[in-house]
């Protein structure tokens, strides 16, 4: 990790990080609640499947709590230029179905989709 | 299909970024608020901006955050401290843990902002040792922030330095009270002391100290990124922004929700929480944990904020929200919370140590069917005295679960003491199971389910429960397919 020596360097770093974001992100909810429901296995199974299929443009992310405790483990697929899709009650075998259908063929696995009923205030930009 | 009722500010990054990678936080605008503040704002402007935002403490009290920082700024001290209170202890509340597990960098950024505002160069995160994953992620976050030069010496070349250390708590509820928390950080027993002096004057090691809750801190970077004016447009007249609630209990979609202040309980329970499990009837919602109260159905439509919840005998608290259905006994609920507070009372002051114990004993008596109407008067009187005379917030609010359930569910207390009945059928001493001979076909299901083997009878002949041996577990009631068991 390079040391950030000024506010300008921080802004530049932020811009360069966002410019690189062309990957598909598979986000696994891995807070205590998710882990207790088996998110660890789901993560391993997704990471293994990505390797096996040789998918290069996919990043698997361990994140915190998405808030949907009623349907843990949860997995969110974020494809550049598309609305994110949130899946609930995912296990290792369902994770494989999500990868083969959604990631590889672009078909959403409707029966596992959870409704995402929140907005995130867009807070990334500093108001000048 | 529910609409977009939730708005995420404190939880903006939770479940979105990798909490163990500072670059993901930076890509989402992390440390931009701190960078901007150090680059172009005076400490006084930072405080003014927070005052303008209307942000109030999310840990329970609801004290204006800007004002708190202003007090600490004004007080002279050789050193000053910022403490993050991550000693989340309410049964059923887990929002602080989720923020620390999902977005720890936001807390570090906010602590540095507070440090700059008051003139402090050191901060502590006081976190309970029962949160190992949060501690692990926080430790990684602190290390990465140091490496990136976003905390530590001369942050982003501004000349401002800020160090952050973790201090583990042993998980005592009373340590959520700021003076007790400070004692614990100093290595002493977690006991509160009288205020004044407030921590802003004499806090950690006798120096001016600001203690802020995790969720409060998580809001701070956003306020500077979105602008205090825009933040203040969200919410009600007295309570700005959003509040995170840990939705639990008899509700279909348990989880962590963040809604604008002024959202109604009905919207939270029915639109976001998708109603009561099994289509049962709503009875009450408990907010504020052991310091709060139970809110009955008649208040489902009031817009919730700090003031409205207080008016109806509960409080915002840290944001635990437990939904109860018709099968809940309110006396039993009050007893549960009192058991918790008597256990957690530090014992320093008499009203809390002994008063709450007596309250608990009276409640036990009532749930055993040995209570009298005079006991109900005693509960009220004693509860009032404890509230008025306890030293700290724990004791001052401990009787709330009793007083609020008595206020809204007095009939239920009366049934317990007068008719010796528990209407919800929870208090086992007051419940009786009987087999209706006319309906019993002698299938033996109940006898097989009974753990104490107190049901006798031949196959195809009516069975009978030996009341002396019955432990009122309800197993026979659940096992019977012919509605032949009467619960009363």
C-alpha cells in the first residue's frame, strides 16, 4: 500500500480505482450472521467454481451484512452496466447454478432473487 | 411488493465493499470527507457543519453530536480523547457489530474528523471481546489506514496527527454508559460516576473526552460528503437523518433496516418486515432494549423519532426492535428485561442494585400466580423511585419495561393477580392443560409426546393428564390432531 501524502493524491487514487471497475463482482455477505448461516462454504464454492471455469473478469468479494438476516447466506451479483441482483438462501449447489446461469449465460435465477428494498444515498462525491 | 422505504446512510457500504480492503472504501468516496476537512476547513467549521446537520447520538440518549464536540473543544486539556463506543449490549441489537464488520474504515475516518474538530490526537475504540469478527476486521482496517497514511502522523500532509487504538471490554451492559466506559478503558471497574463533571470536561485520564456511538460516527463522513443541508432535509423536525434498527422477533423478515427518521412502525413491521409470522395478530413492539418500553398497536402509525418514542413511554435506544405477536405475555417480557438489568447492574447505587431486584421478585411472584393487586401498586411506586434516584442511565431506565407494559397492558397484569390466569398462556404456573374426553379418540399421540409420561389411557379410549406431574410444556397440545386438548 502506497502512502497517500495529500488530498489530491487521494482524489487521484479514487479516480484510478473507479476507472478499473469493469469486473463482474460477486459479493458474499460475510458478517457474523452470514457466516453462521454458512456463507463461508458458499464463498469457497463460488471461488472454486470461478477457478474451475477459468473466469478471468470476475472478482469474488467478502463483504459485511446486507441486512437480509431472514435469507442468509446472501450473494449479490453486480455486472457493469446492469442493475445488481441480490440472491438469498444460497448454498454451495445453488451458488454453482447462479454462476452457470447468471454469470456465464446472463440468465437471472429468478426463484432465488430477493427483493432489494432500499436505496443507498449517493455519497461518493464531495460537493464542491 | 414493498417500495423503497429504506435509505442507507450509516449502512451505505455494508454488504457492498470488502471491509478488509481499504481501496474499496476509498473507491466509494472513503476518506474524502477527512481530506476535504483537513484541506480547507477550520475545526470550528466542522463543528458548525455537524450542528447544522442536526445529527444526534444514535446510542440512545440522542444528544446533539455537534454540541458534544463543541464542549470538548472549548475545554482546555493537555491532551484530548475521542472514544468510539462499540459496547453494544442490548439484547437483540446488532447494528454496531454489522457496521464494524461491514465498513470499519468509516468509523476510523469519523473518529479522525472528530479528533480534528475538538483538538484530540488520540482515539480509542471500546469494543466488547464477544465480537471477534468485528475486532479482526477493525484491526485490519486500522493497520491499512496507518499504512495508507490516512491515520497516524501528518495525515495527508496536513500536519494533523491522529492515533487509534482498540480497547476490549468484557461485555458489561453498564459499560455502554460513558462514565463507566471511561473507567473501564482506564483499567478500572466498569462503574459509572456522577455527572458533572461530564466527559467533555474530565473524561479519560481526567482529560476532555468525547464518546460517540458507532452508528453516530458512521453518519459523520456522509454528512460532509452530501452536505449538512441535505442531511438535515431527511427526517423529522427534531430528529434528522436515518436510524438503523435491528428487526427481530415474530416478524417474517428479520434483519437490519435503515429508515429515515419519521418512518412509522407500521411501515417497518408490515412493509419492510413483511408482517407477523404465521399471519398472527400484532401485539407490541419493544424498542430501546432493557431501557425502553413496549409500544402497543394504537401507536403503529406515529412517525418515530427521539421525542415521539419518549412520549409514548419508550425510547429510541440503540435501535433494537423486537416484534411481539398475540402469544406474548407482557408480564413475562417485563420480567425478562428486569432479569437482564438486575444481572447487569454494577451494584454501585442502592436504588438500582436493590430496587430492581425487588421489582424482579414481585414480577416473579405475579407470574407464579402468587401476586396481589397491592403488588401492582408496589411495582408502580418502586419503579418511579428507581427512575428518580438511580445514579446512571442503567438504573434510571431499568423500570421502563415494567412501567410501559403496565401502562398499556394493565388488563394482563390484572388477569395474572386477580384471575390467576395468563391470557397468552406463557406463564406455566398459571396454565392448565386438560383432555376433553368427548373429543379424544385415544390415538395416543399426546402420551407419546409427553416428556414426563403423565398422560395415561388405553388405545381408542379417552386419555387423562395427571395434573400433579404435568410440567405445562404444551407438547401434548401441539401433538393433538383432534383439538381435544384444552389450554386454559
